[in-house]
C-alpha cells in the first residue's frame, strides 16, 4: 500500500499557518504567477506529483488519482474505492491523509493557473469539454501532469495527456455511487452557434435522431452549449425518460428517449461496435476476446466495408445499419472477414416518423 505520510510533522503546523495566511492574501482574483506559488508549495508537500501522475488529497481520507492507460499498474498498490475506465480516474482510501485536503472551486473559470511540480503559469481556456471524447483545451501548452486552480488553491481541473478534465466531471465521479454514464445514442458538437447532432448510434433500434439535427431543448429547458447538454445526458440516471426537442428540416420535433448505459468513449473506443463487444485500442486492436464473433484479443480491424479506418469516427461514418457490414480483420499475418448483419430494414425505419411535430 502506498504511503503518503508526511515526513516533517513538527515543522508542518507552523509552515501551514504561514502558507494559508499567504493563500488568503493572494485570493484577490488577479491572475499573476506570484499568487500561485503558495498553491504550488501545498501541491508538492501533499505529494500530488510524486507518482508521475496526479494524486490529489481530498476530505474524508481519500485521494483522487488520474490513472489512464499509462498508469493502470498503480491500481494494485491502493485500496481502490472506484475507478472510471472512461476518464481514467480512481478514488482511493488514504490512511495517512494529508491534513489540508483540497476543495473544488465554486465555479469553473475560463482563467486559471496551471501548476506542475516545478512550473506555474496562468492560462486561458480555448474550448470546453464536450462529453467523454473531447476534453477541455487551453490556449497555452500545458505541463502534464499538472492541476488547474484558482488563486485560493481551489481545484478547477486536471491536466492529462489527452486534455483537461473539467471540475464537473471530477465532482460527478467523486459523488456518484455507481460509475455509470447515461447515453441517448447521440454525440454533439458546437457549430455556427448551434448545437448539432454529429453522430447517431445505429445499434439503438429506431433511434429517431438524424445527423445534422439541431438540439434545442432537453426536458423543456433550452440548451446553450454542447458541453452542458452532454453533461446533462451523461450524468443522468440510466433508464430515465428524457424529452429532446430538435429542429429537423426547419421543423421543431419532440421525442421521449429512454437513456441507455454508455459503453464507449474517453479512454475506451467509441465506434458504436462496443454493442457487439468490440473494444479497440488506439490502433484498432481488440483489447479482449469477442467469442460470439470468434475474434481474439490482439486481432486488428483494418477495413470496414472496404474503407480503411484510422479513427473512431471512420467506423461511425462507414457503418451501415440497413445492410450487412464487412469487417476486414488481421491476425498473425492473415486477413479474414467478419460480417455484422443489417440491424433493421431501411424501408421499415423512418428516423423521424415517430416525432411529434409542433
């Protein structure tokens, strides 16, 4: 079990009295590097970067770790309370808890300080996190690992190799009992000041959304960004009925959707083939056996319907729910096809026939 015990207990009470006096003085809201030096001292004294990743002490003798694929081996060293395979977060018990745990900022700001073990820099947000697949980004290149805080040392975000995980997702992970995300079978983007549906899950039978639809409301409330809309979907309870209002061909239509369990996204592949048990790494190599398709861990997807694939979106784009899909698989120098049969008949499925027109 990893030990996070402090090594200079007689000095720390006096040091932290001085430290927090400095923090209170620096909580001015001004984004100057000198305002964050005391926060950096606190992060380093809490051993936040000692594992080569982020390990943040929280209240109730817990720590929040960013694991990701590259640090997954660390899980065996800790008493793990829960793990999020989508974002690579782990919550662990910490018997030798840090005396001054970190708290979350009251709100997510567009300005913050990126604090690493040896570096402090003030940064400005470039784009917000949209669901599990597009993490937040900043104008300036950020050090990895590092933490984004305000000048009071309150947490805003974690910086990872994939991007920045925002406060809302960190708090959701910590506060949820079961680490399950909900799914409406759609992915969203911001485009031309509109929230548009960029992908539709074909494995949800009679999924009545269409790519390019503009999302207007969720449960009667206007949506103002793809970021907040995806949070509302993901953080909802699986099995909940949600009313989505979209604009399709200049007409507003409303539909009640039963939220399903999210299967892919983030550190996991999000091709929609996860419904058939196909989970890939970044090279489209299977990370586990798929017995029903006679596929083995280590098999690599080369083409779908005679189209080469290089990213998850290629599979989502080329998969055809109305006809048989041919997957060209490589295994030990050999190539063979696997067929996923048509999900439903095109003539019996009108994607918007069940919508209520206003």
